[in-house]
């Protein structure tokens, strides 16, 4: 649960309370964002490692959730170009 931190308004001088995530909550939120990024890029094995860390921390990992399908890896045009052969030297007959 976020902590309530008292803050003083510069303009009015009154005191208000602001909610601030605990360090554990901030870490869990960062790991969830990291896992989502891996899922979006199709790095499922790395996403499973992050999910394991979330489980270790006691957070619901939502491993079954997948909001966007993984995109296939982009083709590299260099993979499709014809192989270059060494130029023939003049043949001496």
C-alpha cells in the first residue's frame, strides 16, 4: 500500500498528503513493465525469468496475460541478398 507523505504547499503554506509507492511497490511495477516489454518483443524466455522474480517477491505475475501478440522478428535485408562471389582473375590459357 502506498505511503502517505505530508507535503507543504509552497503557494498556500498548507499541508497536504501525497501517496508515494514503497520501494517494493516501485520495484514490482518496474518488473511488470520490463516483462511486458519482453513479451511485446517476443522474448518469452526472458519474460519467464522476470515472472519468476515477481513470484519470488510475492507479486501476482500475470504470466498468462498477454495484451498484445508477440510480433515476429524483423527480416534483415542483408539475409536475403545474393551471396557475392570472389571475382575471377583472368585465366591464362
